[in-house]
């Protein structure tokens, strides 16, 4: 039997004496897009940062069924995990190309001295970045910056890409564009753990979802089931979805 790519068991994260993430059980299988949705302050960013080794945690993390003795950023990168943080942390005064080269640094360090083939693949995923390869990152539009942040993470050839709110601050059309690319990453052998406040957009591209509320998993299941779950519709998808669903019910009955 194959093991999940990522598995968190009884995973807890605290800020000092205050526990922000409580006893999380979560898994991402190879080839899956899994989303964690939930309101402001639910603990989504905390969960991702701890899973990447940026914050201390308690509990267990397994990659491919092997327990990680110590969760550090270096160990996670070496095991093929990449994070695109909520604050994109691009180098504004550097070009698109140089930002991408920095994303490939961990591989360069391990002997892959020619980054051009990988950059070509990333440009294949984000043609817009190739058109703007010489442009300073600080002058990109919001959507292009998000693409660069994802492209930079992809330079490390991750097997698991963790994304913190890629839709943040983007117009709905750009959100769709970015998330379509995210869903296409499966074809490139990349699994995705997608943290989103934009529940509708996330559930539309994900295979499975976890709803995080006050640091704990309140609900989980296949994304298409949660899209039609009354609690999710009422709490996270708003009036539009509700009206739409009631219309659909009316048609059925
Ligand atoms: N550095 C910190 N020190 C103390 N408490 C923190 C710290 N960072 C976050 N918290 C608290 O932890 C809880 C979870 O925050 P977190 O940023 O993980 O939420 P989130 O789900 O990502 O929210 P958002 O959707 O607004 O990004 C919040 O109550 C927050 O105030
Ligand atoms: Mg957050």
C-alpha cells in the first residue's frame, strides 16, 4: 500500500502559552489538491508555517510514511516540499528571471548548476513570466507577482507545493487564472496543499478539503461534497450560493 505524501497526526502549534492549532489530523496523497479553508484567524497560516518548519510544533509529521524526526525548513526543502508564503516575499529590486534563479538555489547547491531547463519548464507553466523575464518584480501586477511567487517555488522542483492564500488581493478573473494553473500542476507531478479564505474558488479546484475553525478541523470531505454542504454554503459561500442552490432545488422538486 502506498503511503500518503504528507500526513499530520495530532499536530499542535502554539505561540508561547497560547495554542493556535489543536490536534490536527490531515493528509495529502500524491497527485492530490487538498485545500484548507476557514475564516480569518482560524490558524491556516500557522498550520502551513509549522508544517514547513518555520514554527515549532508538537505531534507527528510523516512524509511518504516516514516520520520526520525534526521539521526544519532545510529538511522540508530537501524532501521536496515548497511553501509560497502569504506575504509573497519576492525580491522587488530584482528581475523576474533573477527571482526564479533564487528559487532554484537549493538545487544549484545540490549540484544542478544549469537552471535554464527548469526555468523553461516554469515559463511553460507561466508564459506571462517569460514575456516579463527582465522586468523588476516590484513593477509586476498583483496576479503576475503571485505567478512569480509560485514559479519561484516550482524552481525547486517540489513534489508538494504549499500555497498560502494565492487569491489574496486578486480580481476574480485573475483568481480563476491562478487557480487553474494550480490545478494543472498535478500533470507536472506536483501535489498541492492550498490554504484559502476564498472557499468557493478553492473548493472548485481541490479534490478534498478541511474546514479549519478556531484552530481545529470542523469538517472535512471531498471538495465537491463540501461545495453542496448546507453548513459550508451558509457560513462560507454566502447568499449567492444559497439562492443558486434553492433555485436548483426548486427545479428538482
Ligand atoms: N506571531 C504570533 N504570535 C501570537 N499569536 C499569533 C501569531 N501569529 C498568529 N497568531 C494568532 O494565531 C491565530 C491564527 O492565526 P493565523 O494567521 O494562522 O490565521 P489564518 O487562518 O491564517 O488567518 P487569515 O485568513 O487572516 O490569514 C490568530 O488568533 C492569531 O492572532
Ligand atoms: Mg493566513
